[in-house]
C-alpha cells in the first residue's frame, strides 16, 4: 500500500532540517564562547594609537643585542638561557593559557650560573604563552614572548 506524500510530510522534513541546523549552531556557539579566554586588547582604537610606540620599544630592545631561550626541565620548572644580557639582571615571567579558562601565573627566577636562570616554582603542564622580562641593573628592560607546550 502506497502512502501519499503530502504537504504535511514536507513541512515536517523542513522543520526537522532547520531544527538540526539550529541545534548544531547553538552547540558550536556554546563551545566558542566557553573556549574564548577574553579580548586581545580592551580598546582597538587605543591599541592602534600605541602601535608605533610598541615598534619603537622593539627597535630599542633589538639594539641591546640580548636574547633568551626558554625551556622546561624535568621538574616542570622553566629554565632561561640568556645571551649578551648584563650580569646581575633580574628575570621575571608571566605565563598565561592561550585557550580555555583564563589562567595567569607569575614566575620569579634565580640565577644559577652567569646567563642561566631557573624558576623558583614549577609551571603546570600544558600549553602556555610565556612573557619573559629581563631588567638590567641600569634599568634597561627587554622582553619576549614564547609559546610552550
């Protein structure tokens, strides 16, 4: 026995199709909002006005000739090896999660050998963006940002 395909059947197909699309969109939007840790800059206009200052700072830092390499050792503490940084420099860092719930950890370092520093406390496993800052005894400041996994 053949059943007739009516307008009611077509309406159910259309409503079901759009219902699936809306459900998937709501699910994806929920994932996006929960995984977004916040804004990059609070005010993009102000950031655009400060951009040239950031470039000038980067040029001054590059003229110092300093460099640093960040690694994580076996006990989860960060190690920093500097090159051309002055003796007696102070090294600090702020580590933040790139994804998910915002989490920031401040790290202080002690010098273990000339140009080599180790964090006083361990850093939890996972992905981090580490903003490293080196301040020389004469108050010159140099910073870099690295991604750690």
